[in-house]
C-alpha cells in the first residue's frame, strides 16, 4: 500500500505519522537542503542562491523558497527600494535543523565510499 493510501485512513497514529512524513519529505527535498545550507550563515539574496545552487531553475528556486517560508524555516524580507531588494534568512527552527543536517552530511561523507562500492557490486551482480 502506498504512503498516500495509508495517509487517507482516520487512525490517529497513522495521521500523526503522515504529518511527520510530510515534514520530513519537505525538508529533505533535493533543493530544500541546498537552500537551507546556503541560508545558514545569514541573509542571502535570490540571485546569490541562484548562483550557489547549481542546476536549480529560477522557477524551482522560487517554489522552494515559498515552501520553506510557508513551513517557517525561512524569513523573507522585502526592502522598499527600486528594484526591490529581497533577502531570505534562516529561522531559529531552521538553525536547529542545521545541527541535524550537519550530522547527516558528515555521515554521508564518511560512508560515501562504502555506498558507492555497494552500488557498483550490486550493479555488477545484477548484470
């Protein structure tokens, strides 16, 4: 049964698990982590994010920023200038998340060679 089908049921534990999974999926998204890591050192502008995150389109960056702002992980500040200056800054909640992302990143870096070797062995065995 898919995650989506499980989440339709009315059981309290399942409903809570679905909400947690929703948060984890949003935070762990391909672009969300990159945006959050770029915003960890203070306010950052859209164009700075666009340059720093290789492969992200303007549209996807906009959607990711809106999503992170909606989730309470980024604060968007618009300055009344011409053209308008917009900055994004990590919230307290996002800064707490950085501790966990840093640990996850360290784990990934430590185990990347083993994961790569396992993938290559699996692919060879699978033909």
